[in-house]
């Protein structure tokens, strides 16, 4: 049996706010919004009496899943990319410098765009929940 990547998932505190961020900043399209709950769901995710509000966004071939859970869990945002267990989403853009210049002032960035020793220009930023996102030249 071989597997394939179906989606990448991120837990958020406010699904509507997260959808607004990802659709406005990265121009992703909402593919579906739905809710899941009940005993099988709670058992499957390992959270008693859990329900999840889901949004699936089209990441140009990669599905980005945003989930708001009830009950809400503890915050698990990495302070830095080198923290063990740190995760990030990566988005390729045509021009990182132009993307950076067009960002709204309320988007938190780790630094200005940097061109690494491999010649790739990168920019790390955070979504409204503090989740790390890497933007790089596609």
C-alpha cells in the first residue's frame, strides 16, 4: 500500500479569521466548509466530546485544512523554526520581494526577505494564530 499527501492541517482559534487571512494574503480559494463531531470523530482525534469546524482551501495542488476545535486545546505555537516539533506551511510565489511589499502592516513577519546561500529568497511570517509560514521564490 502506498500513500500520497492529501492535505496539510493547521488548528486555529477562529476559523473565519483564518479563512480571511489565507484567502486574502495567499489568494487561496475555499473548496469546502463543514463540521464533524460525534463519538467516532472524538475517538479518532483523541479528544473527548470534540467537534471540529473545517475549511479546505485550494493551495494549487495541495489542500490546506484549517480546523477550529471545540473544546479548544492548549496553545502549541512554536516560537522559532528550530524548536523541536515546529511546523510551518510553505508557499511559493513569483517574487518574494513584491509579495513582501504588498503585505498589509498587520501581518507579522519574522524578518524582511532574505536570499540564502542556495540562492533562494525566503520570508517567514505568522498567521493570526502565530503559526509559522514560509514564503519562497517558486
